[in-house]
């Protein structure tokens, strides 16, 4: 019973994913670098000058996913690995959920996720 009470806060955080951390994405309009936006939740803590890292998830086989000497025990499937593709910097707030960004070294594609550089 004690383990159940210890696990409850984690279950609560998983049930409400938007409460734990902010979610950011990249939106490119008409494929033009001058029309690249950071998307975020309304009221998100985004300011002019903030820098973000766009990334995509690259699927990689999980360790122990083969049949190997242990008959496949110890894991299977694939793991998602973050592959950073560049950096963007907020140059103008467009509205409550979009900010115009400038692409620093690298690139930004429509649909990428992003994370803030602390």
C-alpha cells in the first residue's frame, strides 16, 4: 500500500502532460525561412531573445532487442533518440501562441519539436 501512495504523484503528472512542462514546436509557412514560427501553449513563458533547439525523434533499436544469447529477454522494440538539427531565436511575438524566429546555425522544418535552451 505504501508503494501505491508513493506512485500516485507520478501517475497524476502522467495523466496531465501539459502541466509538467511546456511543449514547443516549429511551424514553417510556405517553406520560407523568413516565415518560421515557434508554437507554444497560450501563456507560455516565451520572450524575445529566447533560444530553442529544434529536433526530431530518430528511432533506434533498443539494447537487447535481438534474440541473442538470452532469447530476447531484457527488452525489445525501439527507442526514440533526439536528433538536434539547429537553433532558432525568438525575434518577435506574433500572438499568444506563436513567435517569429530567426534560424541560427542549422535548419528548421515544419512539424519539428523544440526545447528551450536554459
